C-alpha cells in the first residue's frame, strides 16, 4: 500500500489511493482533477474533485459576561472541497 503526505490549505494529510478527504475550499478549479506534490518522496498525487462545496459541522460560539447582562451567540460553518485520491506515482 502506497502512502503519501500532501499539503493543502496549511494542513498536511497522510493519504493512500482511494481515500476521500475534505480539504479547505479551493476557489480556482479549472477542471475536476487536482495534482499535489508528496512531501516525503516527491511523488505526484492525482485527485478528483467529488463535490465543489461541502459544509462542515456547525460550531456554536457563546460569549457571556457575568453581572452585566451581556450574552452573544454566533455560529460558524466551514466550507470544504471533497476530493478522492486516484493515484500516487
């Protein structure tokens, strides 16, 4: 089983062929294929975009200050690009 370590969006992922990943949203996609560089051995990693925009879990942020009647609730939902690793060569 061949593995590779790719870097995208400031994060590193350990991948093998057939893995499905949610990476940070990639804006400029000219076609449905992406190519990454392996950080360990310098191999090429080819991936296919499955979905352009996937929404992650909602994160609730609650701010509270005692004795001042201050409460504030906000939320955030990260957007991802879902990819599948096709081959490592």
